[in-house]
C-alpha cells in the first residue's frame, strides 16, 4: 500500500449522485492503492444536528450502505464510527490548546457554512470542528486526505497544527498529511442550483428506486426559453445537459448540437438521460439490496472497523500524551 487515506461522510442524509461523482467513485478506486479508513462522522454531524440526533442515528446505517453499494470493499477498507473511537475526542481536547479562536473564526469555510446555516452565535463544537477533523486525520496516521475545495482551509489547519505540535513538544509523533484535491466536477442540482445537496430537495439519491429517478429527471429544470421542440435550445443552462456531460459522455456533444439546432425534444433527451442514470444505478441498487437483507453483516463491518481504529487510536494517544508530559504513572 502507498500510504493511508482518511475519508468519510457526515451521516446527515442519504448520499446522492453528487457524492458518487465527487468522491465515492474515486474512493472505490483508491482503496486498492491506499489503506483506506472511512469515517462515519456522527460527532461532526452533531455540530449542526445536535437538536435532532435521531436523524444521525438513522443515517449512520444509510451512509454505510451507500458506501458499500458503490463498491467500497469492507475486506479492503476500514469503516469506523467517530463517536466510538474515544482517542479522537481525547486528541481534539489536546489539539485545542494549540489553535487560537481567531484562527477558527477567520477560517473561510467556517464563515461560509455559518452563513448558510444562519448561525450568528456559533457553538463551541461548530467553531471547533476543524480541530476535531485534525484528530480524525492524525489518530490513524493518515498521510493523504481526499478533499473538495471547501475543505482545503481545514487541511491547512491540520498541517499547521501538526507542525506546531511537533515543534512545541520537540517530537515527530504526528505525521503531516497531504491534501489530495478532487478534480471531479461538482454536480448541479435538478433545480439548476450550482450544488446538489442532501437537504436542498434537488438530488437524485443512490437509493432512489427507478420510478423516483424517472420522476425527478422529468421534473428537472431545462432551458426555460425552450417552449416547443421547434425552439433552438441553450444546453449550457440546462441541468439535463449538465448530467449528460457526466453520465453520458459519449453522446453529450451530439446532444448539445441537436439541442442548439432544435433537432431533439426535451422529452427524448430526458429519456436518454434516465436510461443512462439507470445503467449507473442498477448495480449500485443490487449491491445495496444485498446489504439491506443482511443488516447483521453491516453491523459487523462497523464494529470490526471501529475495533481496529481504536487499537491504532489508543497507540497514537499514548504517544501524544507522552510527548505532552501528561503520562504520570
Ligand atoms: S433538449 Fe435536452 S439539453 Fe436541450 S433543453 Fe431540452 S433537456 Fe435540455
């Protein structure tokens, strides 16, 4: 193996096509090259959903199924539950001594997310979640973290924190992780919103049945100026065309030209896309069905991975405590 990767998901809802093209497909490939740790980030989910923990409980299972269904192999990758690895919480406390409140306040991702959630009075947990992420990464000595653009400031914080820790305590206990920036395109929502989101009501979920996908595709926003098939279209502003570019690459140029020259109708165009999406989703649904029928297997995967994570985490905490002189007896 070329190193260890830390990746994962917040269990705040089912994963969708945006996750599939943005992270899950590359995750499924990377697992054969890197020792892959997959975090089910329930504590991080609590920073925004602490008043509705029942949603997190339900989605822990769903998010695990989503990962398994796209081909994350539990024999190869390690799934673990954040709240069941106490080392992460312990490291978060120790690391919090080394990060200033101003650094967290000025973190651009925190500012954007706080504005999106409408927070004008940040909780300690929300403001500090990048520190907890540093613990997620370092407890298992991950040296590579695949992230989207919005997570880059958090990675920089982790790298700085590691350097500061090693410098202050004159040690090399913590390894500085590298950022693996995703080059996958962000998938737009069915409503034309630049982002497909779990809670934006504009997503096709990996667990959606065929009929639901069809309904969603046929209700997607297209070119509003194209009233009839005789009107020349503007595919560049159409969400359906955007999806053709991702899920129907071979035909997308032809569709673009046909739309511009009024040689294809939106119904046919949507039908073609629906068929392509089904080709992608069919094997995912089949794998998912297997795990849905074997819930004990899913539980065993999570427990076995969490046990392995705890063993590594306890070793890291012991070294960190020793470096910080908080190991007394
Ligand atoms: S033909 Fe296709 S690309 Fe053109 S506007 Fe209709 S749905 Fe969009």
